[in-house]
């Protein structure tokens, strides 16, 4: 990997603390424009990782009965039904251009919408972002959450004492406590499989290659090409989410190509790692402590004793 | 439905932030009811240790000895509450596996451990007369650690993604400082003979008023993010806390110096007020995390104001 790329992907403890045993930083590029909503990723993840079932009944939210990521759902396929004109055709200036784009979208596999009745469907498989600056890891008091040699973020279940600090710290609402178990759980990016040179279960099961696994630097290049390709086909609403090192979490290890604003998928538009402000947090704590000390001293002024 | 009556204070009508079926973006905290009570006991213990030390330095040993006992009670109850909150209580010692400044819970675990140990030594020495030199050193350490013990819990909740907590990182520690002062003052004023309890009464009154004023300031400076403090359970708790704290402070100021019964009653009312205040803050975090508008709204507004591009990027024009 070229060194400038490596610098861009660097985290607080990867690759530095691993020395020679550091592996390339691995991640996911989830291209939601070719997701067909089959949920094979959800099933494969549960099977491989022995994630307990999480039956919640019928949600009434389109085909989504998983509803959110959680301790027992490490992949979650969102289903959004919108009444919007299709991007490629709506953006075309005349019939000829519309026809050209229609054939381009066929050729490039962009035709994933069910467009009867003018409804478009967005489907997207969400997952832990494996942030470059990960709040869950920063706030974990036990060190149960750690950065692996692949640059991913994993909970060690034999260390976690269930303090729950990571749960509200995560800006994406990914990690959660398992009720009957007391500990927190989330996607490990199949750490056990990575160590055996296997790809994560969800990526292997994905029939359309919407979930792509690989070295993060390569995935970013691939995503950039895909974005340009889509823009050229008139899909100007396509956007990369988490593909840059300059965002509030210094880039995602698992990033996305989306077809609408992130919040439409239940994702925060401008997530910021809470510990970016930890200096201010401590300043507040010590200002409060000083005020308390001053207040106690003041209580003794003017009295008899 | 919550979220339908929000823009009362907003000048320009804005579209409701978009969301995925109205679902939260964040996970709500998984902390149990032990935690707001711990905010109280930690503040009580920490502030009482400093109250005891200063009383002792001023020669008020009647007040000092009672405050030391209250401090010991506070720092003894605290770890019990915290361990009971854990998902795996048997692993509570894992809290001391490391020391991480990015985790106020980690630093706080060390502060509480140190504070507990020093307070126990201080009280042991005070009441047995054994090892007076060690006792004096322990008292100073317990008092100095007591101050951050009382306020780090504000930093702990501020250091999350929950908007109503994170955006209060400068104001919430003052609320907690006031509540802690009020807690320790109220307890000592109730336990100490009237003639020796003057400083405790003043601390109780000053702390209660400070806590209420700081909470109002916090709510105001939070703007729309502070809405949970005027709505739902947290709104009710906030109003109740303010009423109790101010009523208790008024009684303490008016009659606390002349009637022991009034001092005890005022101490109890102030204590109820500050515990309610901790609960109001605790519940506000849940309300804030549970409604996506508090998460998405300010983030989208940052992007619209051009302060940040956010995490999403479209293809560059002409690409």
C-alpha cells in the first residue's frame, strides 16, 4: 500500500501498536444501489457468529422486521419506499438521453428499483462502521473494546463487564447490551474469519456483491469509480457515506454508497466522535470541581465557626 | 405523538428532520436506576469530605466529624450502586484494568477507589485516634479527590453522543457541583447541633440555589436540544426538582438556624430536590437519544450552515 494511503487510514493504535504483525486495514464497501433486500447478509451473520434470534414480530415497516442494528442484529437491511421519480430518467433532458441512460443503467446494473406506481425502493444493509476514531473504543473503561491488527473494532467478550458506556457513546446506535447476558455485542467484521484469510460471512453470502469486502484503501478507490460511473449515468443523487478521512469520525472502516440523505436510512448525516471534545469535557469537570471547592470555602466565611 | 409541537421557539419554520420510520439514530442508555442515585451518593460523599476537612481546619470538629461520617456513607454506597448496575457484576474489578483519559468512567473509577480508600482511613483515624499523621494525609487526599468525584459524573454523561448531555459539557458540571454542595450541606445541617451547623446551612442554601440556576442556564443555552427538560418525564422531574430545592433552601434559610426540626425538614426537602434533579438529567438523556430529531436536526443544520460537509459526498460536478 502506498504510504500516503496508509497515513490516511491510520488510527490511534493501528498500525502503530502492531509493528510487524499489522495487517492491511480491512473493511466493507456496501453499495446500496445494487442491494436487492434479500437479507442473506443478516442470516449468514447470525449463522456464523451464533447471534441469538431476535424475533420482534411484524413491524409494519415495509419488509423490515429487524428494524435496527443491535446486540443481536449485526447486519440490518433497511427498506425505504418513496414516491420519487427515478434519478436517471428524471435528470434526462430529452427522450434520446433518457433512452441512452436507460440502456446504461441496464448495462451497469443500476436498475434495482421497483418502479410500478412511481414508488422507488431503497434497500441498504447497515453494519458497524468500524470508525477510524471510534467512540465505543475510546470510552470503554475495561479495554474490552480494542483495535485489531486489521484496523477493525472488536469487543472481547471475556473482558466486557457490561458497564454500558459504549452504548450511548456510539454516534450510530450500533452497539447494544444483550439483555440476558449483560455484555455488549456488535459486528466483529468476522475477526475469526479474517485471521484465517476468509471474507466475512455477510460479504460472502451477498448475491449481488452489494457488500464488498477488502482492503479499505482499495475499496475507497473502487467506490470512487462507482460514484463517477453513476453520476455519468445521471444518478446524481448517489453519494458516498463515510469514505473520507475528514469526517467527524475520521472516516469509516465500513462505508456506503447511498441514494438519498443518510438520515433517510436512519444514519446520522454528520456523526462526530464524542471524544473529539474530551478536553472540553475535562475542562468542564475541573471547573465544576473548582467551583464546588470555592463554594465550600465560602460557606465558612462570615460565620462564627 | 412527540415531536409535533416542537418549533414554538423557532423563528423560521423548518421541515421536520427526516428519519427512518421515526426510529432513533442513537441507542438509549442501558444504565439502570442505580445510576442517578449514584450521581447523588458520589456527590454527597465527595462534597462532604471537603466540607469535613475545611470544618476541621476552622476548628469546628462537631461539624467535621459528622461530615466525615456522611462522606464515608456516600463513598461506601457508591461502589455498591455501580457494581449492581453492571451487566457482569462479577467483573467489576475490570474497571481497574487500565487508566484512560478518554473515558471519564475509567478515570472516575480510580477517583472513586482512591476517594473511598482515603475516606475510610481518614474516618478510621479520626474516630480511633490511631495513626494521626496518616489520618491527616488521608483527609487531605479524600477532600481533594472528593471535588472531582462530585463533578466527573457530569463529564461521564457529557462524553456520549446524546445531544442533551454532550452539548451541556460546560454547564452540567456546574449543576452537579451545586447539587453536590446542597447534598452535603443538607445532610450535615440535619445531623449537626444548630450552633455548629452554620456553614452547612449556608452550603445547603447556596448549593440548592446554584443547582437550580445552573439547570435553568443549561436548558437555555442548549436551545432546542434542551427541549427534553421541559417535556415528558424529564420536564416533570425538572419542575419538581426546582420546586423542592428552592422550598427547602427557603426553609433552611428562614428557620434552619433556630429550629433543629426545621433544619432536618429543610435538609430532607433539599435532598429530595437534588435527587430529583439527578433523575431529571438522567431521563433527559433517554428522551434525547430516543427522538431522531435531536440527533439529525442539529447535524443537518451544521451542514446547511456550511460549517461541515458531513459524512456524505456526491460526485464532483463535471466528473
